[in-house]
C-alpha cells in the first residue's frame, strides 16, 4: 500500500562497498573527520568514534548520518531536511495523525530528522508506516515504542532508526493506516515485528534496545537490501532476526546486510540472524546467549562471520553456532559459510561450508573486522544510550 519512491543512490556492488568502508576507517579518513569537527574517541568502533565524543552532539545531530558503515552506509535518513520535534506521545487516529506525534512526523513527504521533546512511551494503535528520508533519533530522551504494533519500513528508502527502545510489540491490522499526506490504505494483520523492512533499501538501525516482540525483532524481506544493523542490544526473544522472505523468493538474492557491533544477550533462542539467498556480513558482535543456535539459514545464503565472540550455553546439545536449515548436507555443504577470527567459548563451534575460497568473501566484505579480543570494547555501548546535552554521549 505504501508509495514507491525513487532511490537517492543506487545499491552498490559488494566490492565497491568494501573499498569505501575500509577507506572510511583509515587514519586519513578519520583525520579528515576531525578537521571537519568529528573527533575520534579511540574505541575502535568506527560508528561511535565518529560522533559520540562530541559534547555538542545535540547541535550537530545530523552528522550521525555520515557515520554509518557497511551495506547501509548510504542511508541519509532526514539529514537534508528540517528537524521535527515530537511533543505528543499519543496515537489516537492512524488515518489522521495529530501534528506533533511520531506518526505525523514519519508520514511526511519531505526529509525530516525526528527528535523528542522529552522522555515518552509511545503505544501505537497500528503499524508505524514510515515515508522515505526519515531519521528517528531518540538521543537526549528515554523513548519507548512498546505495547502495540511497531515500525514498518515498506517500499521506502533512506531510513535511520537510532536510540529507541522497541519492545513488547504486538500484531496490528484490519484497519486503515496513513503512510503519506496524500494516501492511506487498508492493512491486513501484521506480524508484530519490532522493525519490519519490506522491500526497503538504504536502511540503518543503530543503538536501539529491542526485546520481547510477537514475531521478529528486526526482519528484512521481499527484496530489501543495503541494510546495516549495528550497536543494538537484543534480549528476551525467540526468533530474533529473519533476513529473506522464503526459500522460493529469489529477489532476495540481491539482499546485502551488515550486522556489526551488536550484543545478542540474555533470553535469546535463535535467528541471530536466519538468512536466505543474499550476502550477510556478521562482524564483531558479542553473542552471550542462545538456546537453539546463533546464525542459520537456508536457500544458499553467503554468511561471512568475522571477529565475533560466541559464548555457548552450558547445555551440551546446543553449542553449535550454526544451523543449516531445510536442506540435506549434500546441498548445504556447497553453501558459502565461513568463520574467520571468531572467538569460540564454552565449547562453541561453527560448522563452515562451501569452497572456503577467501576471494568469494573478500569481494563482498562490507567492513574490515577488528580482532575478536576487543569485542567487549566495541559492543560496550550497545543499545539505546543515555545522552545528556552538553556532554559526550
């Protein structure tokens, strides 16, 4: 039902992405950022080092859009638009949202950088259907989207979601919902995801805390691509992250997702992520809990696991990081899955497959991995941050 927008920048090939991202974390690039007002905090996390040490971050909010890495690094969000301040936490009418509400902000046609006047809990009546070129920036306030349907990124582009607590998301639907000033339509029953990316492109979800949703916490399906999921803290959930609609939906072969610097914490069961068809770079994440498996997939996805820390559960039956799903070994043994520089603890082990040729991964790597020994430092600030105006975040 959402309108289709012209993408501001094309989805790049993986070799282009790796070249640009690796350049972005060189000393020369960081020096250039410092000369432009960016200061390196020296944590080794290139996203955080780009902006978190600036005590005047609240006056320079839109700089954040220049700090992304990986396949979603060109998500500009609302960088080139005005700042919109959410002053009203209500969501009484999904068809005619009240000015000052989050729903009124996200459906506008022009680019907007959306911030919050104060701490608030927003219980949405229906899915929050976002329009293109929007940033939801929760820094400086304790913002919760919880207790109702949550965020949907459907057939839109250039979305940044940062610094929000997203939890206890429920199913919605069988209702009319507006997605732009000029259009609303009928929505069938939704899955109850925290963030649902459906045919979306150039999407960056960063520094959010997510837990306990009805279906997935962050799902990307139906041809979505150019996505970065970074610095999030994920807890208390079963099916954490689905990337790829179905084994038969071949358009997801173009999907490219970077999953970096996240903390997969207590109470998680599986799908961190579960992948289909595309290319998935899982780099420098901290896995401290899973009950079934951490990383899995079907339909011949390429999974490049680098510099992660995997702490297996004490249960002797669930120490394997990986799960090759919905195919016999005669098929999945050809899928390109590799583990490079990962730290395996408490008996954790990764079942690699495929040719193992480094060139098949190097051409599509979306970020240069740091050593797994520094993962605790890289992920120390995962989740929604407590940011105070006038001091570092």
